[in-house]
C-alpha cells in the first residue's frame, strides 16, 4: 500500500520548525531528509526513522518495524502530533546519521 500525499503533508507540517527538510518520492513511499541526510521515511502512512542511538534513547518504547519487505528495521514514531518532540528527535539524530553517498 502506498502512502498518501495527505500523510506526507501532515508530517512535513509537523517538521516545519526545522530548516532544510526535504523529501523524495520513491516507489509510492517518501524518503525524508534533514540537511541532506536521510532521517527516515513514510511507509504505508507510518513515519519511520533510522534506529540510531539518540532515537532509541528518546523513544525507548518504540516498536521496530519493516518499512517494506527486505529492508532493515526502523523505529516507528508514534508521537507525530508533538512538533517539539519531532524537532528535538531529528536534531538529536543528525550527527549520528551517515553522510549522503556521492553519486557517480
């Protein structure tokens, strides 16, 4: 099941306190970037983030879920209504995220 444009717009609004949030559509889902680094994505209308140390610490009760068949597990963000929490989460994750790969 592909994610809806409405859910993408809702998540982008919730992340609007952050500068330089971008997204890219990929196979009916959406990859979310912060300052050029992938923080996670929207899969089947679920906001999932990479399971870096800071994200695990901030969401100790979060479930690990597969974004799609064959992918690595990611953390499900349940508290998408809390803009301040989302801002703090993404900012905390940034330093731990890998740099974008150079395209050939």
